[in-house]
C-alpha cells in the first residue's frame, strides 16, 4: 500500500475530512489531497506532523502486520503437565496470549489433584465447569462448583482449585490479564 493511500485510510477511520487533517497538521488541504493521491511525497518531518495529527507513530505506520488469527484449532493447543502438579493437565487454548488481555485454559483434574497455589496478584479469573466437580479455594474460603456452573473471582487472595471427588473434573479457566 502506498503512503498516501495509507494516510487516507487512517484519516477516514478517524472520520476526519482532509481539511480537519490539514488543520491538525498545520498543512494545506491541497497538500493533503495531493499526498493522498500519491502525487506528492512528504518529507520525514511533514509525515511525522501528519501521523501525530492521526494519533499514530512512524513505527506503527510502517509496521508490517500479518492477518489476525481469530480461530485456534485443537492442534494448536499447548499441553502443560507439571510434575509439581500431579494429576493436573492444562491446555493453553489460545497460544501466544502474552500480548493479549486474557488467557484461556482447559484444565483437567484427576481425582484428589490440586492446581498450583497462586499468590495474590492483580486481575480477575473466571471459568466454567465442563465435567465433574471442583472446589475453588480463595484464601480461607472454599466454593463448590459442578458441571455447568460458572465461577468468577478477583485474584487478590492466595487461590487454587481442587478436585475432591472420585471422578475426573474439567473446567475452562480464564485469567485477565494472563497469569498462567
């Protein structure tokens, strides 16, 4: 994509007219028009004025972005089995969540197993029990949840999840921001 076309797309996405952009960048409407039609090439200083007026940086403007991935297949999941958590199997459902606002895991707990006891931290965690029963431990409080139940808590206390039953339990666990 050419510079002028890219500037025009940014301007239109902000619902600005050429005159609005020219005023913000202290340029003329005619210059913006020529630029957007790629009949004029801006100097680096002028381009920076325009991009500041469009609330973007040179780095963001020239960054090469690949297509956004929306659907993640089971084959892309990352399986985590930690010897410090016997009987606990975690599947990271959305790989590469470090740059995202939330993380989502599918957790399977064998009977009698317990997830890692996380220290308090900033954020919220929630989930949905898909199979069996779990016990959510928040500090000194415990809460039982069974198949079909959803749960939500702030992570401001030490917390972990247990399977105290005699059958396997599975739940979807979401953390925002990612902490897993």
